C-alpha cells in the first residue's frame, strides 16, 4: 500500500464511450501525475499538476482530459478513445513537482482496454 | 538526447543467486529512483538515490552521479523478486519530468 489509490482497476470501453479514471492520494502531497504504460514501451508522463495547477501536458491528445479539483484527487476523463490507447494508466504523487528531492509514489494503475 | 538506459534487458536467475542491474543516464540528475513492478502492475519504491549508497535488506543501490550511473544489487534472490525493475531519473537541466528506462525483466526460478 503506497498511499495512492486508483479506481477502477480494470476498464473496458468502446470507442464512443465516455469514462473517467480516479486517483486519490493520502500522503499530504501537493503534486500529482498521470503516466501511460503501453506494452513494450517505457512509462510516459502525460500530465503534471502542482497545487491543483497543471504544469505539464506532454503533448497528450485532447481525447484525454485531466482534472484536479484539489491536491488529493486527480481524474482522467476519457472520450472517443482509439484501440491504441489501451494501456496501463498510472497515477503518482510527490510532495511538490518543482526541483529535486521529490520522490514519487505510484498507485496500482487502471488497466484500460479500448474495443 | 536525454537518455536512461538499463541493462541487461532480461535476466534469469536460480533462487539464491545474486545479481546487479545497471542504469546509465546521459546528464546530471537531481532525482533517481529504483522501482519494482510486480505482475499486477504496481510500482513499488525501492530506493530514492540521486547519489551515494543505500541498503534495505537484501537490496542495495549505489549511484555515482559524476559518472552517470546507478547500480541495483539483489542478493540471495527469491521467486518473489521476479518482475520488472525500473530506473527513473529527473534531470537537473530545468526539467521536472521523471524519465523512465525500459526496465530489466527478472525471472527467479526455484
């Protein structure tokens, strides 16, 4: 148990569906992250939020829409996804996102399949 | 370009054996973490080690920042050590991204 939870753990959706992934951290951190892990690829950073403000969008398509209502919660809203978006989506948190000395802790991930 | 390279890509061990995993990085770093990803996808923090040496039970890690590499040592391996080991770094040159290597896939057989 890392102090970061994600729901759902598994999700199957059609290309026309709209769904949301949820992440919650209980560590008192101020920065939260979304990562994507596709088969046979390194983890890729998608978005960074620091004190509820988005500080990084790593050229992610607009069909992925993040939301950070407070420092403890992070959502990833999904719509009109493609089969190639099937992957493990990981959420992480750290004390802050700026500078060094910021160890990141990861949730268990949501395994997404787009049909 | 900015790179994080891990070796070997795959490793097979008999239970009880020792191993060394390596992570090379292309620039100075202010954050380096080692993770173990279990078969269910969970990334487990092993070490936060931008420099120096740390030990935790059968695992230890050393980062030589001036020579841009880090090593993860696993001693007396167990079947539960199986999985993928990732090195991830945050470069000092104005970036705030944790960049992951491709990982070392370890299989420990009884």
